[in-house]
C-alpha cells in the first residue's frame, strides 16, 4: 500500500511508522511544511494509560519516549493564598519537539520517507505525485484539507470563550500546577507542568472579557509576557516567562480555543487516472479537545493506532480499505466524542472560574476543579488519593455541622468515614439526615384526589429505604388543576386526612422527612393516565383548562386552554394558599411549589407558552409576576420554620425558550421572594423539545444556579449511583440530589448504595436490621472479587 500523510505532527509520524511495522513493503511518505526541528508550543501531557497504549503499539519508540518523559502523580491547586495537593493522577510530560524528533528518527529507521519544508496546496496533485492509495489529512487544527472537503466532513467549529497564551519557564514545577490570580478585571489562571530537565510549560488563560478589560489586546507581545510575569510572580520564583511564538506580533499569540467536531472522517476522491483514493482525517484536523484535560496529542496518537489496527484486521490490502475506514470512523468517532464531552465540561469550568472562585471555599474549589470533567468521580478520586479524599470528607462534614467529637471518631476509624451523600443538611428548622431525596413521581393512583393505601406503601417504603426526604407527587390545588383523574389533591379535608395518615406513618416509622409538591396542571390537564396515552385528552369527562395563553400543548390534539383573567389568577392563588394550609395541618415538613414542566405556573414563565401583552407577559420579570405572587401568598401561610423550594424548568430545550441564563435570573427572583432552594429540572414545556440527555445531564443547571444566584439547589436527572451524589454534593454543584427512577426499582436504594460503598454507619428500620449485615457482607465479597477495596 502507498500511504501519503499530509502533516508531520504526532499522528502523521506515528501512523507512518505503524504502517511500516505492519508491512515493511508499505511505501509511506510524510509531508510537513516546517523544517525538521521547527515546532510551536512547549510540552505535551499524557496519562499513564496513553503510554501503555504506545508500548503495545511500538515498544521501541515507547521506550525512548518513556525515558524522555517527566512523570508526576500530584496536582497542586493555588487559590486564595492556599495550596491544595491531590496525588495519584499519573501524568507524564514531554517536550513537543523531543516527541517529534523521537518519532521522526523512528520513521527514518523503518524507512518512512519524510519530506520537510513542503507546503501542500493541492492534496490531489500530491496524491498523484506519490501514487497514493491512502491519504491521511493530519494537517492540524486549521486543516486546509478539511476545509476543501467540508461538504463531506461537515465540521462543527466552536470558538471558545477564553483567551490563552502558550509560554514556557525555567521554573521546574514538581506537580501539575493550576494557579489562580484575581485582578481588578477578574480571574486569570495558569496551567503549568515540567516537561524536561530545564523547562516547564506555562499556559495563561482568562475569559475574553477579563483579557480585554486588562488591556492585553493593546499590548505588545513583550508587554503581555511581562504582565503575566507580574501576575504570577509568586508561582515563578523570579523565573521569567518565555515565548517561542516570535513570528506573531502583539497580542496575536493570545488565541481562543477552537473546538472541532467532524461528523464524517473519510472522503473519497476519484483522481484523473480513475483511481478512487480515500482522504482520512486524523488528529486536530478531525477533532480537538481543550488543553485543560491534556488530550490533543493523546487523541492524535490513538487515532493512528486505531486506524493502523483497523487496516491490519481488514486484510486484503487496498481492497480491505473501505471496510477498515468504515470501522475506524464508526468506532473512533464515538471514543473521541466521549473525550470531547469531558473536555467541554472542563472548558466550561475554566471559562466560568469566577463562578466557583467567588462562591466556594478553597477546599471545595479544588475538589470542583479536580472533578470538573465528570470523568473523575468521588470514588475514582479516592482510588487515586485516599488521604486527600478522607481529609476533604472531614472538612465537608464539619461544614455540614457534624459535631467535632463525631468527626474525631470518624477520623480515627477509616471504616467509618462519612461520604458526602451521608452528610446532614439543615434549612430553617428542618434537618435532613442525608442528601438523598426521593423525587416526586406521578403515580396516577388517587380516587377523587384522595391518596390511598398505594401511596402509603409507596411513600412509606421509600422513607424506610434510607432517603433523607421523600417528596409526594404533584398534588393538585383543585379538581380542574389535575393532570389526570388519578392525580391527588389537597382541596378538601378528606384529602388532608388521607395525607396525614401517610405523613404520620413516615414520621413514626422512619427518620426521613416528607415534602408536598403543590401544582396546577394548566394546559397539560384533563389527560389520560400515564400508562395509557400520555398527554392525550380523556376520551370523555374532560374539564375546562386554563393557561397563561390560549395555546394547546399538542397542537390539533390537546384541548384549547382559556387565557387566564385577573379573577382566575386570584382564584388559583387562593387555591394554592388553602392547599398549603391543609399541607401544614397534615404535618408535611417541606413544601415545594411546582413552576416547571409546562404546568400552569411554568406556562407563565416560558416565552413559548406566554404570549400575553399585559403586566404578566413579554419580559421575564413580568412573566414571573404571577408565579411570584403565588409563592408569596403560600410562603405567608406556610409555617416559618418549614422550608419552601421551587421546581423550575431551567431550560426549555427549544429555540426561543428558557435558557440557563434565564434560569439564573428566575432563581434570583425566587430567592428574593424567600425561597430556600431551587429544584433544577428542565424541559417538558413544549413537545418540540430536544434535550441533550446523558449521565447527570441536568446537574449543570443546579451548579450554575447555586454558584451564580447564591441559592441552594436540588440536582435531578439521570443520577443513579451513590458516586454521582457524592461527586455532586462534594463539588458544590448542588446541595441535595433528587432520584426518581432508581427509587421505582429499589425503594431501599439509599441503604443498598450505602452497603455498596462500604458505609456501615447508616440506620436501618429495626424490623429489617437482620438483613443489613448480610447485604454488607455480600457487597464486600463482590468488591473483593472485583479488586475494589471496600469499607469506609
């Protein structure tokens, strides 16, 4: 096979040598526009796992790369005059020039032809010149070849919000170092690591606004470097910063990171000699991942390994190329997307450093940084550095009000460490024993709005199952406020007494708290039970609907609601007040106002469902007016010692709807009105929604609201492991975690997760305690079999 690699970076060189190793008869040419020893940038970072991949692919070059690497396990985080260290991360750094020289020498030894100082303007002409059977486009982040065949590759390029400059220094850092310094304009951060015996990489980054306000855009290159030296002087120990981008003028070496995603990676050309020759993207030409997770070179090298392996498995030489390239594109793009998703999380964290640096203590700020990509969880961090996690858990428990004597006992006995999930949480006069909430879930099992034996068993079982609080499903404030005929209410005393029976059971038989969620279905009411035809009108017996505006939920299917009048608003407000009084009489510990999911109060908030032009429409402040009036009226009658939360849809997932920016403003408004907490859900406002699902996919809304609006939050959505809860709470992304579907499958989810963690100091119902030790023993055996140390 004749292979042409356009671009002599890591991916082109590595793919070339792997193809020669696979078959010495392969004719491989690598064409590079720079001279052999020219390179821009300083060091590159891998993980230990990446180096192991290189060892398996080519042990010869891996040995030389390994010998040139600087290895470290620690991460140092400098913030607010503090330095916090975490170990066990397994990083290796090498100079980019050194890496390229090793790969160049290995290529030459294997017979790969290296052609330097050749700028490729026409890939097809070059393919003809070398009679190429396969063209690899590894010509970098600004790939000409990707641009030429953009219709095929369909690149999506997102220029991110921070400016950064890649510098070096002779200060030798003994850990991967993150340093944060605040100026009058905002926060700057440095990413620094040693990569050889004399030099460290030193990347300085700041949000575009901060960079601009600091005046760096008007500085010369020398002035910009001097600014960074002064700003990070305490971390440089009088060592100067060095720029090797001398070809750039002024502030041009401060760039914004372009995130590149290509929807296809293979293009087929038909040359004028009639041959069909594939052009395959590799490395930065195909994808980029932000330097904050150190994955650009890793991805490039692993692209080369995967494509070479795919070609080797396909057999048949040139005839096997279509199969190999299909496999490469299909499998490699999925793996890269995982890294890019983690890189996106990391990028957004650094773009919003102010959010965390100004709201979190240094201990929690550091933890948030370490887990920012969501690829490192609480338990994964424990595997890396158990001592760091134990110390942090002690600090977090102290912040949660765990008595010093208890903390002392836990510190003395590692078997009784306190995972973040099991720290208590206090608000007003209510203390939850842990951070787990059984999310409100519609059961459609009431008769005339009266909860019955099913609700007693359903809520009672989950209270016995270890959660800190159970929340009853949306309870409707009038018969016409119901979603379905099976929904519960609190509009009469019979319903109140039925609820009191359930509340009394929870209080008498568990140490869980129980909350009521009050709501009004609005335009989504008068529909069939959830296991029938959800969201479709009843076949008969429908009741009239009201909403902010006369818009049906499902056009052409749902009933047309009537636009609410001032008299309707007064009646609905009074209904909420009357229901809240009964909820207090029933003994509920907590009340949540449902302002989400397209129900009545939500329909006022979203511009998709509120087309009013009066004082309750147009602007967000006006659209919030009625929900805030209802909240104020309910808060006035709800006992002062009992908390109130508000569930909102933090994103409508529809163009023109509520966004995360709006959610922060909504949260601030409810905070000002006296809300204790925001329950951060999203969507269900419009049937046109297009959510981006994934593990903990709604947690970023809770994170942003908590740390920007300054109000406690509940995270919801695809949280299904104790490790998720631990990570969310420990990082300050939310204060509580509401868990729905896992509790449908397992009423004792919290107790079972405690056993899985090896956390034994958890209360079981006395009737069930005989099963506690057996479950813990079974979990310990399973952990031992899997090679996981158990017991906290």
